C-alpha cells in the first residue's frame, strides 16, 4: 500500500496472509482454492492438540512409564483370588529396587550371582555413594555380590508374593485397577482367577 501498489495485488497479498494465518491454526481447513493450496502442508495448532497422538492424549493423559508391562490376559482357576500370574519373561524385566540390610544380605547376594538371565536374579546394583549403576550381565558378579553392603540398592527380578497393580482398560471405574500378589509362571500371558473377571469387565 505504501509503495502505491495496485489494489488487486494488495487484496491478493491480504488473502494469502489471511490463508496462512488460518492454516497455522488449522492445517486441515477445507475450501482452499487449488491455486492457493500450500505445497507442503504442516501441522496446525489444532492438529498438535487433538487426536490420539496429540498433546493431551499422547503426552499428558497417557505417558510411557517405567516398571510396567502389557500382554494378553487368560483365566486360571488354580490361582487364588488375590493372585496374578506373571510370565517369567516379564518377571526378568520388571525389577524391584530393594535396599540391602542385614536380614536380606545373603538372599540378595544369591540374586546378584544369578544375574539377569536366571530367575530369580537381579539386573542392576546401585552402590551406596556412587551415581552410576552396575549392569550385571557383564562383569564379575561374584565379586560384586561379595562387595554388597548395607545401603546398596539391588534391582531384583519380580518374585512370588510381590505386590503389583493390575489394570485392564478401559478404566471405567476404580475397580479397573486393583492390587494383586504376583506369582511367576512359565506361560506368556497374565493370568487371574475367573472370579476377578467381573470388576475388570473381562470376558
């Protein structure tokens, strides 16, 4: 306008600017003329917020968390009503950070010697006063076990009797997440007693 351009060109530039502002808000806007459609469509603010991969559902409501696993569920009438059957493959990956004290020192030394491939075993050792953790797949496990002292933390495998939270989605009411005691089994599915199917709405 300041340079004295034609009103038609000014109007075209104004429409082009308006279109880009609108696409910045919503990149899936309809009714754009073919001559004005962008060559490389981006993600507008609306697309960043909505949907399963959006900011709310993808990053805020549903985060990836440690110490969790997911697999198929199966009924098992041989389990007690408070127990959940955990596959041994999962039990080797899910760890519990247990602090060493005199009552459990010998047991944790045995788990450290077993290492990450034998259940029950341990994956990591965090020595008191040191920042780094020792991965037990490599190195001299017998030496690390003998050096265990009170205050160290051993990330041991999940074992029978450990308390776990079990959740089946959709989580429609508070009974969709309940506490169970783990029982490690050789199968490849999570298992629980049929009596627990009703609160989880499982079939």
